[in-house]
């Protein structure tokens, strides 16, 4: 079920033209920075987008302009988890993994309890806050960490909404979802 849905959502994303991705990304980022959850956040962790995802560049630049600390996830394959590492540039001190994911090249991990807002990627989302990721579980494990007390906010295109995302006990719902079209908030829960 998840595999077929991932394939369908990848096709939807591939059909969005690059110039449309930029316009929709700008709308989604602008909507997010207008929210109280963003205003209150002093430290936020942001995914560094792939080609067919919401481009988080405008969000990162705005966060620096607003004097916020910006973290990006660095994957520790040995530990099967993400380490939140501060970034101060989108061009320096980053590396690209074998899977094409940009991440901080070096830096000490920032303690999880200090993170106020985590911007979460995904392939698809439903109206209950369920998220379909790429299948490796890194964000689910991160958001399930007992020390994480911040807000989890998915950032996506409205085209990534789907009627239902299959979920199990290991899947963690997001607290909110911001798209180019609207903001959705979800009740806290599993």
C-alpha cells in the first residue's frame, strides 16, 4: 500500500514544473513565517530540499534574517538517526550524500530539547496529520525522541495531499502542515 502510494506521489511531484516549484515554495514558506509557531521559535531544524520538494531556501534565509538559529539534519547511518547540526550558510560547510541529500559536513549536534520547531519533509500527507516519508523512518524516530518537545511542521505542496496515508505504531503524525494553499493544525497524539 505505502509503496504504491509513494510511486503515485512521486509522479505527481515530477509533474510540477521547476518554475512552479519555486513559486509554490515561496508561497508555502511565506505562509509558514507568518505563523505564531515560527515567530516563537528561536531554534529550528529545516530539511535541505531535494529537487521535487518544497524549496526551503526562502525559509532558511528568512530565519537567519530574523536572527534564528537554523539546524539541518545530518544522518548517522551507524546509529540510524538524524543529528541536528547548526548551519550558517547554504553554500559552505554542506556535503551531498550518496542519495543526493544535502547535509551539514561537520559540526556538533545541538541538544534535542533546545529545538523549538522542526520542518519535516514527506511525499504525502492526509487531513489527520499522517505523513508518508521516503521509507527509512529517520523523521519518525527523531520526532518520537522523548526529549523532543517542540512543534513538528510539515512543509509541502497542496498537490501532496492524499485522502489517506497508511500508518502504523512507528509512524509519527506532525503537529501541523503548511502548504502553498493553507495551514492545517492537528491534535496532539500518536
